C-alpha cells in the first residue's frame, strides 16, 4: 500500500489537517502527516497534547479500512499501540499499553493515541490515527500523570527521522496483519503488553473507588475488570486507573 507523506513545520492538529484534506478531496488516498509543532494537539476527550517544537514525533495517518465493521474499530487501536510498542522495544525500552490510548514506561506517559473513524453503513469508511510520541523532550509541565520521553529513558537523544521510519514500518506491518485477518496475533500481542494485566489495582467508577484486577478486553475493546467475584466490562471514560492518588 502506497502512503503519501506530508511534512509540516506547524499546524494546529495533524488529525484536523487530514480531516480537512479528506473533506476537500474525498478521493484522496492513504496519507501520513508529520508536524514539527502543533498548537492545538489533541488527546482523548478535552485533553491536549503538549510538545516542544521539533523535539518529538507528532503525526497522523489516514487509512481506509473498509474491511472492518464499526464494531471492530478497536482493532485499529491495537494496531497503533503495538506499532509504538514495537518501535520503543527496538530502542531498548520496555513500555506498557495503558488501555485504551496511552503508552507508559515505569508508570510515566511516553505516548498517546487519538483515533477518529468515519462510519459508512456498518463499516469503517476511513480512519485517522493520531500519535504523539515524546522523543527528545526532557522537560515537561506538571501533569496528573508524570510524562517521560525516549531521551529521558535512554539517557540520549534519538534521530527523529530514523524513529519515524521505524514507527511507520511498524504501523504498516501491524495494519497488514489486520488486513490479512491475523486478529488473534494482534490480540495476543496486545495482551502481552497490557498495563496491570492480572494485577490488583485501584480504580474509580462513577465517583467511587474500588479494588479490581484487569482480566482482558471484551470483543468490543471494553476493559474487563474483576472485583468481588464478578467481572464487568467498562467503556472509555467509564473507569479510571488510580495510581499514587492520581487518576490516569
């Protein structure tokens, strides 16, 4: 699959750039946009992604996974998460996937993912996969969850272009697995890297804290948490992890 690459010095949001591009040209093909700086980078919900100019990887990838039904859209999150895990392991790091959209190392946030899908009928018409990876930035403002970077974890800066090429290759490999129906491989690899799997932890749901253990994900990508002998499923924003008195 040929993917066009677009490099931007600055844009409000690479996801918004691709959304606008698709509206202007519905016949456009797969595109990856990389920005040195975003002044309105977004995370899930109302969260913003903070990044110093030129120090990190900020990118969005436009794909057309019409072979996926709307109910299978979490598979794209698996693709993006595992591509980041693959890339970071190639850099000598051992990160975790924090469901549904973050990459952590030692409970510090390294990367975030924002996926926006278009639905046509029962299937996905297009998907915009946004990724922010803290690469060479070494100072961060205070966050509820402490941020880290590849440079802080490795003790040295990394070449942005080399890491970008590795991440792109990993994204394409994982996406081909999805296209080829290798979902069991994606699911097992995801579970192997899932943060707090089978470990007791404290969570918050509807303003109340409880102790539970993550047992996996449902077919729809919901988090399965066992507590007091029952295993319940939770969608995004229904449940929060509580670590060191901070919600993550």
